[in-house]
C-alpha cells in the first residue's frame, strides 16, 4: 500500500473532520487546541501495530493490516504536527531491523515488541495510542472499537477517542470502549495511559473496501487527531471551555 504525505487539498478534508468532531464536544475547541497544544506536556506515542515480519491480520483481498496501520499513523502524525503536539512513532516504515539472533518470525515479533515497550516506558509524561485493525471469522462485525488498559487515565482517554470516531464515522460504531485483553503484550506492559484503536474489520467487505482508500484512512487519522487534541487540550485548559458532554482526562492530570 502506497504511503504518501498528505496533500494540501486532502488537509482540507482532514480539518473538516476535525471541525465536525470538535463541534460536538465544545465551542472554540479547534482554536483552543491550536493555541495550547504546542505547550502540551504530554508526549503522544503513536504505535502503528505490527510491521516487519509481522504483517498482522490479512484482509479478505490480501492487504496486510500493518500497512493500513502505518498509513493512518503517519497521517495522524502529520495532522498533529500542525497543532504542535509532540509525538513519537514506534515505527515509520514497513521494514524493521532485527538482531542476528532473531532467526524466526516468532523471535522477530518478540524482539520488536520488547523494543517498542522499552521506547514507550522510557518516555516521560507520555500517553500511548496503538492503531490496529480488527478481524473475525464471520463477515458481519464492522466498525471501530477502542480498548484501554488498567493504568489510570486510560479509560478516559479511550472514551474521548471512541466519541471522536463515532462523530466522524457515524452512530453505527456503537461498541463501547472495553478493557484490553491480557494477551496484548504491548498495551499491558505500558506504564503510561494507553489505548488501542481498532478502526475497522478487515473481515467485513464494506470496512475493508473503505480501509483500502486513502480518503477513509485520512478520515480515520483526522478523527483520532481530534480525540487526541481534545484530551491534550482539556489537560492544558483545565476544561475552561468544556461543554456538558465533553470528556476530560481527569485521571491523566498530574
């Protein structure tokens, strides 16, 4: 899958999504986010799930999850850069370097996960957003779901991301945020507030068709950016412009 920089015309689409989401949460949120996000103390770690020897799930037409995750993550990083949000990506390419000892796919996966968790836990005052795609034996499940860890602030972060995705993608994304399964190594070993966003089902024909389009991946990136900006902005302003249904990351305050 080809990964490109966001074109100026496409940026307009991204900001339309941002405005749509912000309008639901709070008046003046977009302007406030632009004004304050550059001073954010939090570092957002963006984790494009899988990569390298680990392609993740495979769509019904053979597209690896890892390439979709990476493209959304790179677009998200570009959008947040406009707002001055400090970010770190756990990978920026489909190609990963491994040690000579990692001579099997399993060893490569383990080495990569350990490398990522070392990076994540070395960052001070960070929050983690891991981007993935879902799959299921049946073709019927569809839409996004957000998972969170037991670390304080994770559930609140997940609620903000969930609401941003619902506003951008529609009310059919009804799955409530849930606790991440214990088998998900990266999230459960992260010491900072952490969220995993499954932005669609590769096993669902309609979801897969959308995920293969650059415009939809940009829409997802913009929705995730809106959620992150709401979380970080509310930390900076103390909720000064909060509407009644705005969600704050109270548990993430220090």
